[in-house]
C-alpha cells in the first residue's frame, strides 16, 4: 500500500465515522472502491480501534501501580469516551467473530484475568464477560476480578 492509498483509506474511514455520528446503528455509507464490502470496512475500523487500544494499554500499564483490571477498565472506557462513534459503529455492526474474540482475548490477557496457557475459547469467554462489565458498570471493583475469571 502506498502512502497515497494509506491516506485515502484513513480519510475514507474518517468520513464513515463523520456520517455515522448521527446514528451509528444506521446502514454505513462508504467508498466501495476502497472497501469492497462492509465487512472489509468494519475490519479496518476495528483495526483502528485495536491499534489505539493496545497502544494505550501498554502505556497505562507501564505508568500505573493500580490493579491491572482497573487499569485496563479505565483505559478501555477512556478510549470509548474519546471515540464514541467508532465504538458505537463497531458495537452496532461488527459481526466478525474472529475480530470480536481478538479484542476479548486482549482484554482478558492484559487485565490478568486469563493466561496464554488457557484455551483460546476460554480466554475469549472471560474477555467477553469483562467487556460486558466494561459497558455496564461504572467501575470494576479491585479484588473482584478473581471471581470474574472463575464465574464468567
């Protein structure tokens, strides 16, 4: 991909998010010359989300002495607050099980709720429970993450 292509794709993603700001659940309008299908578009948007999330998680964990669960929760919520349209579009449209589970595994592993030695499906299951809590609870109570991993 040339720099020209990179900037065209970036600008196209920005345009999709601007158009979706009024109603992120509405059908998405996008340049089909750059993204052949809605799935390709959504994977590109998810990639944008994951790039930002992984970078912020790395920095947050390095800079914090707080509980890992709380640090991951605070970081995810902060990014969701900064990128509400991106998060809402992904929540409304992303159906790629692989992409969704990738994010769930990242959350579970980074928060210390699962270990790499566990089966991938189990890690994703724990991550899904954690992601659900991120969306519904104002804060994760430190010390409760041990029960989440076992009961999720």
